[in-house]
């Protein structure tokens, strides 16, 4: 692809916010993507290497004997909550573990069992769980005015100013309630600004659960597989392309131009599912060039990478400015109502709020958006992250975790694959999200094969929990500022104990 890059969309590495200069890189080096995909193919081509049956009995014995309180809560939850869990993070085989304490790098369940927290609530607690400095600031605002007034508060201005100062592609910010809401608003904004309707996402990514985004989730090429209860019209203008396939993206942009044009290309800058299918280091820059060539807006979903990759997010790391940035999770440091749309001023002005607005606008709402509780938490979480160099230190903890896991996997002659992008560590043991879906036959085969691989991943996750480790679905690890060398080494010893059961 030889399209020129529009210089207005590239950030100036010398113009970042003054506080960012004290922070070290969150990603020490980018993994060799071609080698990773070769190893992914090797992993899924050979027989699975799960926990042996006799050892799984001992793992299940842990839950039977040590987790009775969680089991009782789980059984009660099933009577009033569909499936017994409110969201996927809480799922755990054989039943959800109920926590009653979170502090720093550790969690404690209702039965008194202690765990190393490598889930970090799905990524937002970059400082570690429940840091006292953040809790103090939140309590001060709660004592003064409570969690919400419905009116303007100084901290929503301070938080917006801070994000605009640190993220290269954000000149204005509109706060919302979640990452899902922010994606919904970003798509609406892109369509309003461009007067175009087509949206292209990188297949396999999760961008929330709105109707138009339940398309090509987690496995590329699956289209509407998960879209039960969603009318076909809701996804009629949503398309997907495999990560790294720039030729396919160009073809879709060309076809869409003859049908009215593409409003936006939406992607996670690390690759789908926080880099589960990683992209080449120059991929984002090349997508930026294609968007400029075809007049489409570029939307970065930085729900996970925003601030975990450093104060400037992934856009600062890749030196590429998106037109619109979606934020969530890390924005409020783990406190609720965390979501935002950021972007270029001329685009963002279509989100002007207020009753009786007569100018063209993309309507978004939310009574609890930008509430004082979320904004004070967000402002001080980001300030503390910059002061402590949290992203850099968490990234180095991720490097240590990855290197240690590599050594264990090699020593035990296992086919597993581990790599990291700073504080986001991927541990592939079953390869369930790496199955080939490049044609209809392979897609059908992948759907059937995924069941067995998913069960293996669930059993691995259960074994981790029984050994005092909480991960994301048994395949993703988030490190934080609280993960000292001692914590990481403790975790590595526990992982080795699990791998010896294979």
C-alpha cells in the first residue's frame, strides 16, 4: 500500500504533555508478529494439552472443600440472576468465586482464600486494587456532595482537561457511562460528521454489546453468529476485515465508496481482544493512510489501552492520531461509569448538548455520565498513574511475567504461547480464539472445535484459581503498579505448579 500519510493525523513526539516526560515506555518492545502467528498455527494444529483427569479431580476438590461460601452464593445467584453471573469476567469454572476484599495485588474470597489478582477487573485498576490515595479523594467528594448532582462539577472539567493534555488525538472529550456507550456514540458521531453509513471493524474485536457491534465478535468471520434477538437491519451496515489484511480493507473501502462511502474504520490498536490477534507495528499507520485516502474517520477503541499504554494511550505509542478515541475502564481507575468519546474539535462539536440545540448534532445522553464520583476517581487515578509511572512499571512487571512463563513452558516442553504488550500478557494454552475462520468450511469446523478448546481453557482457569491465581478467562493476564518482583515471582511459581499437572 503506497497511499501517502496525512501529516495532520500523526502526533508530534515532542509535543506531549509535560508530565508524560517523566514516564517510561509501557511497552519495552513489540513482539515478532509473524513468529507469533506461526506458533499460533502450530498450537492449534496439534492435540490439546489439558490438565490430566486425575489432577483435575484434585482441582475440583479445592472448590468443594475451600470455597463453600462462594458455592452457596453461586447457587443463590442462579435463582435470581440468569446463569448466576452479571458479566463474563465473573464466570469461573466450576462456579463463580465471590470476593470480599481487594487490595493492591491481591484478592480475598468470602471463604478467606487469598489470590494474586491478575485479572485487575479486566484491566482498569492500573494502580492495583483499591489504592488508599484514590479512595481518600473519592470519599472527600462523597462527603461534600454525594455521587451525583446532575449538574456541572469541577472534576469533570479537570478530568477532560487532563485527557486532552495527554492524548495526542483528543482535543475535546465527552464523558459517558461505559465503553459500550462510548462506542455507540462514536459510531453515531462518525456517521453524522461524514454523512456516510458504512462501518468497518477489525473482525474478532469486542467493542461492547450494542446491536450494531454484536457482529464478528471474538472470532473473525463469524458475522451475526452472536446476534440473537437483534434485527438484521441493526448490523446491515457493519462489516469486518481480518487484522493485518490491508488488501481486504482497501477492497471494502473501494466498494463502499460506490455505495455512499465508509463513515469509519473501528479498531483496537493492539489487535482484536487486546492483541489476542496482534497487529504488525505499522498496521495502524497504514490504516490511517487508507482512511485519509477514502475519506473515512479512524476510531481507536482504547477502552483497555487508554492509560495502560501510558498517559497518551496506544495512539502516542504508535505515533498515529485517530479522528475519534473511545475510552472506558481505565478512565475512572476502576470506579463505575467510566466511558468517553474524544477527538478532533471539529468532529467533537457535533456532540454539543443542551435542550433546544438547533445546529446539526449527534445526540448522546446519560444522566449519570460525568458524575462527581467517577470524575474525581478518574482525575486522581490518572494523576497518580503519571506521578508513579504506573504504566511503565506495570509494563516491566508484564515483561518479567512473560519471560518467566516462557522459561517454564520451554522447560516443561509445552506447546503453549506467551507474549506481552507491556502490562497485557497473553497466555495461549488452548488457542480457542485463534482458530482459522477464513472460509465457510473452516468457520463451521472452528465452531465445533471451539467447544472442546473452550472447556480446556475453563479447566486451566480453574486450576489457576485453585493455585491462588485469578486471570481473565485463563488466557490473559494484567499486571499493575502493585505487582512487585516478589509478587510476579510468586505467581510464576504457582503457574509452574499448574503446568506440571498437564
